[in-house]
């Protein structure tokens, strides 16, 4: 990631490394509770609701080329079961580790004589800007990796009836009589023939009754 234009120290996901210093081996541990930023998770599937509390535990270690950040984020994620479409919640733990490089050092920690001309070298790197670094992109990547792509409310969730959409967990005996579509037309024809035979029998019975009445007269 290229250098940030300006980082705001008031942003809860921006951290200050001045106290840590640039002496290799220096260590700092931080705990911070923040409100989840917007769209923290897998959009349309599951994620941490905006404004929900996220607990961060960080370990900052000074190394030659920058600051190595190791951390854990904990929060409650909310989403929808992909089988039954019912709301669900799960406890999320996302672990991460990332190097934030000093802008004046190369990937071996040596001071650069001249700024790098090849921007591609910096595309996948995170930088410290004026002693500050932004954890948000790292947190977002870690949360996405920690969340299930297809969340379920329980491992054996039976889902919904494919015919009528009924919630199968509430009706374990729910079923529909299966009809082979290859025989459906014949069944309809058989029904029509049966109805026709009934009509014919009914007509013959009526004629017999009328004939009997004439003979009596």
C-alpha cells in the first residue's frame, strides 16, 4: 500500500509509534476498544455491524525496517444462515501480523539514498507516516479471512423445503408426496377416463330407470 497522504491520530485505528522508538528489539503492548467501521466483513453475507465494539490486543515490535505488528481482534459478527436464512451471530476472533515499514528504509532496513522510482515495489507494503500507522486495511483483511464464506446457524441445519419454503427445523416430519413428472400426464388422463366412465354409467342408469317406469305404466 502506498504512503498515506495524512493520517489522523484521532482515528481509533491509527496508532502512534513514537513511544516505541526506532531501536530494534523495543516492544510495546496495546489494548484498545473501538467501534467497528462500516462494511467490516463479507458484504451481504456476514460481518461486524457498524458501531459494534471491537476489542484489539496489539504487540508492536521495532525492527530494522519498521514496526512488526501482531494482534488479535475480537467482536460479535452477525449475518444470515445460508441454509434456512434465519439471523445468526457468532463470536469472531481474527489474528493478524503485518510489517509497517519506515518510508526511508528499504526492505532490509537500510536507509534509502534516493526515493524509490518503481511504485510497484510499494503496492503490497504498509508504511509508517510521521510515526503513525493505519491498522484498518489489515484489520479488514483479517476479519474477512476469519469469517465463514457460507455461515450456518448450526452444522446440521436442515434448511428450507425446496418445494414450499417451510423451515424444516420447525417441522422435521414435513414432506411432499413426490410425483414423477413422467407419469403426471398419464395420471391426469386416467382421471379423465374415470370421470367419463362414471358419467356413462350414470347415464345408463338413468335410461334404465326411465325404461322401468314406462313398463310399470
